[in-house]
């Protein structure tokens, strides 16, 4: 094999049939057609035949693989991309001859657990693993070369199983955070998913069509064929850290978006195709029903609470129906477990009360097998969320790691995300027949059959993931041309459409006539511009960027005392992605605010701490006082990643817009009248702390499992205003910042 696989690809085109690409694999000619010798036998077999259905090929091939090979297919984990080593702290890479594959051993801890890993070639050839997660953000050239190199190593094994690399979404703007929002800016870049929802609400569903088509073409061109995307979760508690990655709080809009994006990303309405990208829709049965916002990445958030009768069926499960209807390749359950003691009765699709077993949803057979597969009719495979066997094994802490693996597969999981637990998987398999439980007690509440891996369960799980690989054409055509990938990602029309959605995502919340800031309004006046963030250093850098954008188009001043107009961009932040705050996630725009701590059960305590979501709050008030005091106007934009409480800022401004990880240039296009605002809020902004108050028993006054647009149905009458509304923020002009609100020019 040549040093660089991208330079050694051989292509065989079957007229009217599959394209075959290889670097080193033998090609079989039969019936005037080309086929790849997948098992290395030199004989033409059913699984070699691209004319057969993917599932038939998968079920045939799984019988050829060894137990070791099959157990390796149960696990997917993060992997290093050459010199891009995000997430692998203190690791020193050792590149192979191509300069693409990291061949150094790794021993250390990531956010998902401690690992001891080999080099890439050893992982593929000796460990037999084929499912990897990319967290890095390489260039198109490096990404395509790296993926090709992985496939070339896999082709060099006796039994060819292609490498399938999964990634979180890469086509949205936002803060890059390892393990959550890993990459951005390389592919055509839209606003955050909340911004896409805001634009769709205001400008139509064709936006989702263009978005999905771009993803399919770009990812496929590079050879990146599996996406951990998108979140079908409905936001029902605004303090959930992952709100930013959703399409908002409206189940109907979420369903509509998924009905459009699934067939376009995957390549067709019947499931994934050879030019599509497999989707993993997450997080079943809906991660939004957080208990007072606590996230299940940490212990405090391990429960899904359904305090409102029927909320599971009404708000949360319906958004996953398009994944079944259009055969999404896989679905990811959430870390959390249902809280029976804290929940009202919930029913399945037949109206029968759901069994609330106290296990994380990846271990929860009533939800995976009974509800998702048997009732909803899901035909794909189940891919667990990352870390369920080690860090987030809620409800099964009493089991050891092999037992957790066996129990997850027993419940219906086919691919376990986290670490490469091949050794522990083999142990779970051997325990089915080696008499282990003759000498060891079966943990209380479980049976041996639930905790071991059988041949039947192993073959079923592996056949499901192999079916996806065959459907994607990864066995037949795993390689991609670098030049083609670069040209596809550089398609100007895709970037132009994405930029247009940035503009359409901007929501005009308040305007007394100040906007748009047209040249005639600004003539003779001075403009002061400043950005505010939680981190003062980031704010300073962002301010420099904002002022550079405005240079030449307005008369800038560095002193707000001289300003006739002030443009303020607010970028609040709250909490951390993988650890709990001492109290509830703070949503008010505040600096040094004293708030209560919570105990281990999430109940408010007497102890307090201080929270800041936006540094410089006093300065904002001072700018407003000075500029408005001399007859000037203050214009502000808030970046919505959470459903912020804006009552400390809105009264200080004359015009107010909202973006959702929206480009600053797009916000300025709206503010200056180069583009008229069309965006609509995809979620409701809560009025104040009172509507999120939690009593001594840990119960919130606005139910955690009900989206913002419907919370008033359950709010106390004494909290409602003259219009019968309690939950949504009402501004000085009398407008409610609720779902679907947005002004225009």
C-alpha cells in the first residue's frame, strides 16, 4: 500500500449499479459486473453482491465474523485525527508514514472515562474496532485523507469491515465545546439550530430542505457518513444546558423539520442510501423533561420527571415519529431514567400506562423495545449516548461493567458509545457459558439472562449496524476523492444560503421606531458599539471585531458620553456542560447575583452563592442612562442559547433583537435595514425568577415537562396578568416574548 491511500484509489464503475473503490482489496468480476471480495476468501458470496438488500448482506456476513470481531462492533468511542488532538489532554501523537494516523498509545482520561488505547493500526487490525467518533475540526483535505487512510487499513484485514466514523453536527455556528459541539466553520455554516427554527418559523420550511441537502452533499463528499444529529428533544424546562442544540419548544415544528431533514440527509424517504449520511436522532424519549433543568451528564440530573399527566405522549414522544416514518438509521436514548415517584401517569401509544423502570433509557426495555420498536415500529438500530457504561450509568450502578454491557444489549441497544470495552464485552459473552454465576451472585432484581451476551443477541446487534454500512455503500465504495470533497464544500451557493438563514434567524423583539438604523437616521450622529459576555476577555475581543465591522459605515466613537446611538451585543452564558452548578442554572442577565444552593435531592437550601451570566451589567445601565438621557437611542441584541430572563436589560433599550449563534454581520444587516427581520421565537422567554421558583420539596411552579407555550395552563391563577398570562416575559411595549413572537419593519 502506498503511503497515502488517497493517491492509490482504484475505481470500478458498474453501469447502472454500484461504484466500487478500493486500495488493496481483490475485485471479483461476475456476470460482467464488479464486486469486492469482502471476506478475503477469493470466492463470490452473497454479502459481496451489491444487488442484494443491505439487511440480507449483513445477516449473511455476520455469520462469517469471529466472536472477537463481533464484540468489537458493539462499541464506539472518540478517536484521534492525526495532529488534531482535541480532548486527548497531554497526549503526544506519533504519526504513521502518511502523517495522517496517530500510532502512539494513549493512556489518560477524557470527559467520558479513563482509557488505555493503542495506535490506530492496532485498534483496527488487532482490536477489530470499526466505530469511531471524531471530535476534531480538521480541514476538508485532512478529513478526507484521514478517512481514506482508515479505510485502507481496514481493507488490509482478512475480513473487510469498513470504518464508520460518526460526528456531532458540523454545519452550525456556535461555541466549540468538546463532546457537545465539537466543530464548526469548515462546512457551510448556518446559525445554531434554534436560529434555524426561528428562520423556518418566519420564512418557511424550504430553509430546512436546503440545510439538509447541503449536509448530505458535503459530508458524503468527504466520506463522513454518520451524524449524531439532530436533537428531536422538546425544551420543556428552560434551565436545560442543551437547549441551544434543539429546534425549540414546539413539538409540531420539530416534527415538521425532521420530516424534511431526515430523507434529505439520509438520501431518500425509505432510509439511508449509498450517497446519504446516516442520522442518529436523539435523545429518546425526549431529553427536555429535566427536573428543574439538571442535566444527566451529572448525578443531580439523572431523572426525567413527568409531573403532568400525559406529557410524555403529548409533548415528548411525537417528535420521534418522523425518525420512524422515514427510517432514521439509528436513535439515541438519553442518559436519564424515568422518575416514577415524581411523575403522573404516562401512557404508551395504545393508552396503556407506561412501566417506569428506574434504569437509564439505554437500559430501559419498556421504552426501547416495547414503545420504540413494538409500538412505534422503529426498524433501525439503537446507539447509546456516550458514557452510559462508566460515568452516566444511572440506575444500574450496582452492576459491574460486563453486566452493564449485557443489560444494555438485552434492553435493545446495538451500539454502546463511550469507551472501547472489548475486554469487558468478551467477559459478558463468556459469562453466558463459563459458570461465572455459579460462583457469583446475580445482583438483586436481575436475572443471569439479562446480564450476559448471547450469540443471538450479539448477532442481532451487529447485523443491525452492518446493515447501515451496507446501505451506505461503505463496503463497496468507502473511498472519496480529496479534490471533489474540497470543491463540494466550497460551493458558493451553499454558503450564500447559509448566510441568508443567519439574517432570517434574527428576531425583532422590540422597536420604538429606532430601527432600522438607515444612513439618513445616522447622518451627523455618533455610534458607540460594545459587546458584553460572561468572560470580560471574550467581550473585549468581540468588541474589537464589532467595531471593525462598523468602520466606514458609521461614525464610531470610543466614548459613549458622546454617542447618539449605542449598539450593544449581549452574549450571556450560564453553567458548564458536564458539571452541575451549586444551584439551579441561572437564566437572568445578571452579575454577582446571590442565589440559593441546592441539596443532593435538588431542593433549595439556606446556603447561597453568586452567579454571573453577563459581566458589565452596571455598565450597560450606565450607557443606557447617559445615551438616552441626552435623547439618544440604545439598540441591543441578545444571543439566545438558553431561554434567558431579559427583564434586567429590556427596559434599558429602545430596540431589541435576538440571534441564535447568528453571525454578527447578519445582525447588523437587520439593524441597519439591509435586511428586514422575519425571524420568530422558537421558544418562550420566562418572565422572572418567580415562574421558575422551586419549593422545599423540589417541585417547580411551572411544570418541568411542559413546553413554555403551554405552561400557563398549569400556573397558579394569582400569577396571571390581565390577559391570563403568567409565564412569558412581557416587555415595556406590552408584547410577550413567547413562542412565535417577532416584529417586522
